[in-house]
C-alpha cells in the first residue's frame, strides 16, 4: 500500500465519522480534525502509517520517530504529512549502515 492508502485506512479506522464527513477532501483536512485536541493520537497515527511502510521486522532509529512527532501535528494537513513521512523514511533508509 502507498502512504496515502495507509493514511486513509488509519483515519477511517480511528475516526470513521470525521473521515466520512471529509469525504473526497479527506487529504485537505488538518489532522486535528480527525483527532481533536489529541496530539498523542496524531503521533500514534503518523507512526502507524510510517510503520506500515516498513518491511516486516524492520525498525528505524529513535530519532526518526522523534522527528516525525515534531514535524507533524494537529496543524498539519494530511496531504502535507504524506511527503514528510516519505522523506523521513527515505532519509533513514539512505542513512542506514551496511546498505548495499
């Protein structure tokens, strides 16, 4: 699945009424729309989306997860979060030791 598809699945699972309300404009909404007043839930959703993109049994350094939590918050639109996640994952994979 793509990051968009994973985000769509997580938002639909976590906040089905809000997701339905957003309709076709779901990527335009701020994350606070789906998780009002709950930055922890936003962090968990972002991490879930990022983890879904990783190969099974793989992980990333703690600083990558911390950076995602800092860069994405309730004032971030879904469409803005997607490239941030992609960039963070891409940079972390590029920086991984022993890459062939």
